[in-house]
C-alpha cells in the first residue's frame, strides 16, 4: 500500500490527484471536528445572501448561513457517501464475483443473471425507486449508489478471477491441498488488487457525480445537512442574485471528481503492464 | 454464432428479472395513483369512492394477480394502459423514443467528431504542449457534471444572446429536420461534453498503444509518412476501444437523460419515466423500464459483436 | 377529397408551405398566447381533479354555476342570478340563456342537474362531493331554472359551488361516459389537444356567452424547471407564465421587458402539530412553540420576504389583524415560561415536509428548526417525495408537518374538514374540540353576514389560542408576462380566468 502511494506520488497526474484528495480529506476532517470558520447550520438572520468577504469567505446563502463552512461540511458529506457506497459496492461485488467464478455452474449463472438484471435496469431510475421506497437521506444515497455499482465490480472481479482460476499456480496450490478460502484470498484476491484499485478510484469519481445529481433532483442529502450537490441545487434559483453560491460548489464538485479521475489514471498507468512496457 | 444465441437466450431471463424488480419496487413506494391525482384531497373520499378509483386504476387486485395479468398481456405485446396518458403504454413510449434516440445519436456524433481528432492529435504529439492541453481539457470535461453544463448553456444563451432552444414539445426530424436538430443541439452538447472528453482520452491512449505495436513500426520502417501511419495504419485499430466505449455510453443514453431533459424541458424517455414515478402510473413505469432494459441489452450485444468483428485477435481466440 | 398523385401532393405541400410562410409574415392579427407552466394538469375531469395545475387548465374550459371575481365576490357564470330562501334551505339559480357548450348546445337545467347528480354519485369519486352533502334533491321547473333543496341550512354551499370542481357538463356526455376524454365545457376556451406533461393547445370558444376574446388561442408548454421558464420568457419564446417559486418570481422585475403580476392568495403555510402525540398533546407546549417562532423572520428568510403573516383565516372579509391573536409576536421569554410550566423539559420530534411542494418547504423547515431550538426543541427534518408525504399526512402519521393548505373564500368549506367533529380530515388534525365544532355549525347556518364574521373570528381566536397548528403566512400567486401582453387580472384563488381579457400585441 505504501509502495503504491509512493509510486502514485511520483506519477505527475497521480501527484495532483493525491494532493486534491488530500485537501478534500483535510476539509472533511476539519468539517467533522467542527473546525469550520462558522457553524454551518447557524442562520445569521441579518447577513442573508452576502457576497464573499473577510467574515464570510464564500458569502452566505439565502438563510444567512456561511457558505464556506457549509462547503467544508458538504465535502465531508459527499466524500462520506462516495467512500461508503464504493466500499460497500467493492466488497459486495468482489464477493459475488469471486463466488461466481470459483463455484461456477449454477451459482455463477444465478449470480451473474441477477447482476445482469441490475445492470440492465436504468441506473438513475433504480436509485430513484430505492430512494422513493426508503425515503431520501444519507444512508439511502449510500445504499442506492452501492447497489448500482455492485454489478460493475462483480464483473470486474469475475473475469480476471476466471482466468486466474485456470492458471497454473492456483491449480498447483489446490493440488497441494490448500484450503479453498486460502486459495481464494491469498492467490485470487491479491491478483485482483490491480484491476480493483483502478475501478475503485473511478467509481469514487462517479459516486461523487451521482450524489450531486441525486441531490440536484432533491433526492439525495436532505437539509439542513449540506452536500455539494444540494448546495448546487439550492443555489439554482439564486444564480443571478448570488452567483457565488453556485460557483463554489460547482468548482468543488469538479475538482473532487478531477482528483479521483487523475488518481485513477495514474493507478492504471502504474499497474497496467502494457503502459509500463511503453514507458520503458 | 452460438455465442450470440447463448446471449440471446439470456435476454428473456434478464427481462423477466427486470420486470419483477420494477413491478415490486414501484408498488413498494408509498402513495398510489389516487394520492398522486388528488393529493391531500384524497382524504375526503368515502371508502366507496376510494374503491371505485382503485378499480379504475387497476390497483384493487392482489399484487400477484396484477403481475400475472400484466405478464400475460406482455406476451401478447400489450404493455397495459398508461393512466396519465390514457393510451397504450407502448404508444406513449414510441412517441417519446424518437427524441431520446435522436438526442443520443447527436451526442454521440458530437462526442466522436470532437473526441477522436483531439485524441489522435494528442497521441501524435505525445508529451508536447498541445498534448498536455488536450489532456487537461479532457480531464476537466470528464469531471464536469452535465447539469452544470446545461444550466450554464441556458443562462448564457438567454442572457447574452436572447435565445433559448425550443422547449416543451419536440419537433421530429422528419417533420422539420433543421428545426429538430436546432432544438436538440444544445442538449446534445450538454450530454456530449463529458462523453467527448472520455472519447478523447480513450482514443489518445488507444492510439499510443497501437503506435507502439510492431506492425506500425514496420510500416514506419518501410517509409510511410507519419500522417499515413496515423490515419491508415494506426487509426483503424485504435478505434476498437472507441467503438466499445461509445457503444456502452450510447446504451446508457438510450435510457433517457433525466436531468438534461428536465433542464431543457424535453419530452424524452427520462422525463417520461420520472413523471410516471411521481404520478404513480405503474403500467407506464413498468413498460418504460422494460423498454429501456431491452434496448440496453441489444446495444450491448451489438457492441460485443462489433468488438469481435473488429478485433482479429479475439475472433481467433474464440475459435 | 380527391386522391392525390405524388406530384399533386408535392405541389400541395409547396402551396401549404407558401401559405404558412405568408401567415407567419402577417402581423399578429391572429394572436396566440404562448404560455408556460412547470406542472401540468393531471386529468380533464373537473369533478375528479383537485390538483392546482389541473384546476388552472379546467377553469379555462369549463364553467361552474357561479364564480368568484378578483375580490372574491360571487358573480354570475352559467347562472345569471340566484336566491337563497329565507331559511337557507332552498337555493334557486336562473341559468343564462346564452350559455352554450363548445359543441353549440345550450346549457339547460337538465345539464346542471345531471352534473350535480354525477358529482354526488359515490362511483364518480369526486372529492368535492363532501361539500355538497346537504343537497337533498334537485328540481328543474323549466329549462332555465334549477332548485337545490337542502337538508340543513347551508349558506357556504354557494361559495362551494363557485369552483371548477362543481363544473357543469353536458348531460349527454355524462350519459355517454366521455367526460374526462372529450372535455366539452361552456368556458372561454376549447381544448384542441393535450399531450400530458408536454403541451396543451386551446382555441377561443366562439360560443362562449361571456363575449369575444382578444386572442385566438393559447398554447401551454410544460417546462418543469422554472429557471428555464424565465429563460424562455427572456428569449421571447414564451409570452405568459405561471410561476410557483417565489425566488424565481422575484427575478422577473429585474428583467427588461418582463412584468410580474402578484396577488395575495388564500393558501396558507402552516406548521401542523399532531396534538394526539405527546408532548404536543400538552396545550402549554403548543403555546410555547407558538410564542417561540418568529413568523416574519420565516417569511424574510425562507420566502425571500414574499408573504404576509396570517392567522387561520386568510380571506380579507373574515380575517382579523394577526396582532390580536395569541402570541403572534415572537416572545421567547414567555415561550420559556410556558415550557417550564408545561413540565416538558425540551424534546425531540420529527417534522415532515414535501420536496418542492411548496418550493419553499425545505427552507421553512430549516428556519423553524433553528427557531424552536431556542426553547430546547430538537427538530429533525424529514423531506419526502410529495406522494409519500401525502400518504403519511393522510394517515396522520407525523409529529409535525410543514404544509401549504388550500384556502377558500369562506371559512366553513376551508376548515370544516379539519375542525368539526365529523370532518373528513379530523384524523389528520387530531384536534376534536366542541367549541370549534359548535362555532363551525353556527357559521354554516347563519345568514347574516355580519354575524358570520363575528362567529368565525371567535373560531379563529380559539384556534390560535389552542395552537393545534401554527399558522405562519400566506404567499402570493405569480404570473410573469412579456410587455406585449396586457389585460390580465390575477385572482386570489389563483385562477387564470383573467386570461379572457388578455390581448397580445
């Protein structure tokens, strides 16, 4: 892991990506600890829709709340949803992919058809339905995004797992009497780290985008908790009154996605043997 | 060929799964067509009135009976009647589909016509300033949510140019080709923005891959000009991942673009199903989701076939 | 028609194209109003539809016996005159002999009778039926006279008839069961086509008894995003638009060439408490909450200043100055005293609100949350999709609810559903109170207008003092138009009937 980070840091776009993600994590941690310039939920009644200033760095919103503090907490919220949903999707997808590849036969058929159903179901509508059933909120957004991405991870894992299963060293391990679980984790999983790592960073970027989209439709994070998408949605009708309310969250979302995309690209470069050959 | 047959055989199974999922999911959502129509006034109904309405909307039966009735209809090509439109679901879908299809195609054309040349340019100038500029732009493009692009486009057009694309209803292509394309060009740019960025990136990296392949080196050593190497020898092979990416993306676009349709007030499949969900038009939700899933499966199958057809290595491998 | 050969067809097309370009070049003699709104009608049956957006469309197509003018007076529509009997148990209408349906047939008393019988038939599932339960029988002595015999004295029934939910439709259409598909009414416009959630096309009804219109028709486009409506107005693609979001409305006057019409409406924004759940069952807690909130601040922050503080009665003829009502000025000290006295030491509760309905619901909930935190009440906001919200609301399944409820020009039809003992929505308000019940009944039977005002003001004071709900504000109805449009009169009921006087340059 440390090795991967250091080689990421040597990669030009990886470095930029990591710096951006680092900043976002810092903002998220500060936001969680309450180390924001103002209380993000406090309404400063006489200071509504103030332009950016020394007191309110990114201005205030319609209800008189400090936009900068809300942005910090919003980053936390968006990152939380992105990381949690991708973590769940990765774990669930990996388990399903491995089990399908390993056991094969009927199980493979059943699992993969279920994944096919989820893939064929229009993603945003699946999320919409889940949200409508359970009611919108942080956990619902996490669950909805996780369910949408699980089949993608299952596919990413199953393919390489199938071909690894045929390879000599796995066969050898099996004939030497290693337990199934040992072979699965030790040999298969380790070899899957590379494709998974790339998929995870890209999925994080997508999750951030999806969270923003859901919140924009009023179906994601619920007030008063800010999220980047919600802040953007709330600023929609204030575009001419207070453009800063729109610009800052929009740029923050873009940069966040950019950070994950850059890191994902760098990871792909580092882990993909073909590009290594090219650079060599 | 047996591969295609095998894939086709899974279609009914997958669609059955989708149909069950959507059927159950939409009924798990609280509220029904009655509350959707009457809002809080639904509380004024007497039990007799409520029953009459439930029968009218076909939601008075137990859920399994409703499903069986719907499934039976499905086999006869009958997707049910939409309660919002008072028309057969399939008719409603087919009225909306041309817009989504045209919008998806236009987005793809924009993405390819911008993305491929930019990607090739960047690859041929590997690591030079123009390459870096293209890569940064593509990265940024891929990181911009499409609703931000859409909002900005409408704002800039209306404030600085006193113009907005026609909204509300769609002018079909065959009725007035120019007006039709003019209406969808900005939404297509909105959707094509991130798409073009992806195409740029993938065509650049595919091009770089191909340029380092042996046969290109051979061509080069035989004295082909750099231009001819790129356009005649490298590009056709580099297009394989571009085709795959565009195909998959196209499959998603055919599912409708909820947010962009909302912002530009376009009556496409995305808004159709969103409205159907909000108004609890069960038959329409079910039919549209099934329709979208079917298109998705077909497009993905075609993409796979194209991939096999384009890549000689795979064809050999399969034999 | 003769059969066309391909060649003549082509020639025909060329002529048609030439004709269209000629007519497009002509000055706007044949004026058509291009209108936009964000929510479309949900159906065409005026007896069944209750959604605001549906009523706005149907009011242009159908007519009730009487309607309300911009000052909320009852004025003639299909009926040219009416009379209550002394005991308020017989109501007689004389039908305007010029009134005609859009298919040319005259409106007769038989049509009125058939319409009301349909409305009262439970199989029709008309929610408005509950307003007309006092109708015992309907007589039609001649084609132009209709008599309603009532089981109890019912003065407010006249106002209840002044809505499109009591529209008159042809008896033949009712017989044929084509109401809701054909849309044949006696109103100023005829529905030419309707593509739900996309567009409706209306043309002027030549047979309309109200006179000639200055426009030939209206095309209504459904643009779900109100900022897009604004952009469309700005770009000249839309002439006239209905706006729901006060934030968008406040942008209109800043635009050159656009005008905003604004009129106070009868709808009210309210925080509904659920007095069947502790601690909201405690009068002192409810009163403390009423004292703790700053209604004007909610308007300033959540509604961008677009609203007026109101008590339960929103109609000018009955409303009293809110300053006279219990604790209508924020008084935190008194609120804390009341809380201390109640024995409840702060509590947590969930407040439900619908996403986007009204557009300011989320903002209102957040300001209320901040204000009630001052007296130790910890509100959790639960935003719900509209239908999910309606479902929970109808089941009375909430601690508190941010709501925007419809108003009526008369207090009786507005509140009898909530605050009489047998009201249809008494299980939503959960506040059975004999005094409110008896005041309602007196108000229904009283014929003297001055006495009615007195009765309902006592009713209002009692409600504010008992605080089962916390009434907050009334807002405005907004329409925006380009300068080329003139003659529109907005109405507190929100109706767009004022379009009959509109002309487009």
